[in-house]
C-alpha cells in the first residue's frame, strides 16, 4: 500500500510538471483526452461548483412550456374562429378529443415533430377571414446571448 501511495504521488508530480507550462485550454483538452482514453468518467462538480448561481444570460431555457402554450393558443383561437368546441379541434387535428385540455393541464405532452405537424395543420386549415394568433418565440437561449453573436 505504501508503494501505491508513492507511485500515485509520483504520477501527480509528473502530471503537474507536464501540464504546468501549457495554457489552461490545452491542459483541459489533454486531461479530457486522457480521461476518455483511460475510460475514467469525468469528475462530478464539487458542492461549491454545483451551488453557483445559474447565469440567465448563458443558460438555455426550456422551450417546452412555450411550445405547449403556442399549441393551446392556436387550438383555442381556432375553436373560437370556427365556432366549435376545443374537443372538436382535438379530434380533427390529433384524433384525440381531449388532447389540448390534457396538454394544457400537463397530463400529456408532445414531441417536436408533432408540434411541427400541428402548427402546419392549423396553418392549412385555419378558417378563412380569421387571423391566426401570433406565436411566442421559444427563445431557447436568451436574447442578449443570441444578439451578442
């Protein structure tokens, strides 16, 4: 066991001497490569790192709530414009009468593919002489970050 500790300390010393003259970016790439080659999982963040506040300007926002709101807004506006019940819109667009009620209450969800299909369905079937509501941009990344590019 004493031999293991000495070998470990020597490896640390050698690694430190090898990495010290390199820039931080190169060090990170070297360490990442070595960890992958040796099949060592990346270390978990320390409690102090994990407790750091999230920067709202660089952290992606979830887009699902906005997409759900968009679909429910479209369905309710369509029902009003066409003079039908929301369940009728659900049946006609998804073959499930309660789809939009369930979506709004969180009892169901939908994939991005289904979202695209449903927005196309509304676009193709929107009642004549009625304006479609404006949808909310999901803004996965905050505006300040997107405009900084």
